[in-house]
C-alpha cells in the first residue's frame, strides 16, 4: 500500500466531521499535498515526503498514546478522530511551498555539478503550526485540543515563546504527544540530513 493510500484509508476511517470530505478533496485534487516534500533538504526531502511524514507521525502518535504509562500514570486518553486529525494534518502549512530546482555541489572529482533540490517559498507566511490550523479551519471545525496540538507541534524547537509552549503542553497532553511523535518521525524514521 502506498503512503497516499494509507493516508486516505486512515483519514476516511477516522475523520467523520462536517467538512472532512471537502478537506480531503482539496488535499487530493487541489493541492500538492501528496507530491510535496516534507522539507527542502532534510527529512522527507523528496516527492511525496510530506505524505510519508504525516503517516509516520500518525503511527508514532498512536504508539505513544498506547503506552501503559501514558494511559495509566498520565491518564491521557485521546479519541481516534483527534489522533488522526492532529497527526495527518499537522503540516498542511507546507502545501504549495516547495518548488523543484537545482543547486551546485562539488562531486567526488572536485568538479561542480548541478543536483536536484527543493526550494521553500511561502506565499502565505502565517507561521508554521498556526498556518496549519488556519488552513484546516477553512474546511472543518477543530476541537481545542487538536488546534493546540497542531499549533504547538514544533515544541521547544520552534521560534515561539518557550513559556507558552510549556503551558500548552501542560494543559493539552495531545500537544506534547504530537510534538514527541513529530520529533520521533523526523529524527529517527526520516533522518536523511544531507552532509
């Protein structure tokens, strides 16, 4: 099963609220979500990387939330629909932001050569997590916990006020869990940083 097929299966099996079909139609037919990279040079820096990353984050998040410690000691319970919404849609801010091009690098022989790459150009510079919340909200209503998780999914690695990140994590356990899942997928499953 391709990542696109898996994404659509997870999405349609779990997300049933008003506007969900319109958002999926947008992703599938009116955006580059399924062909976009997840980044220009690091994790998922290839065609389809954004979809792969979103599916990876979904699996990391479901596994984190299934941990005995998370459920019993922390008392974290999140509905399956919210898990799918947060994980699959957290990086919609990247839709339409990457273009293909080339850059010059020295080859093993010391000569410069053009290699394919992606360039990031954000035509709607609204922030990262907040832009994803904004895009999703144009199609369907988010629960507060979902919006907070998506907004703060970059955790302490973002440019945000660090006190607000901590407050969001304390008040909304899904925000912390999504941040952990995003980092796990990025740094362990998709660690393809160029040298």
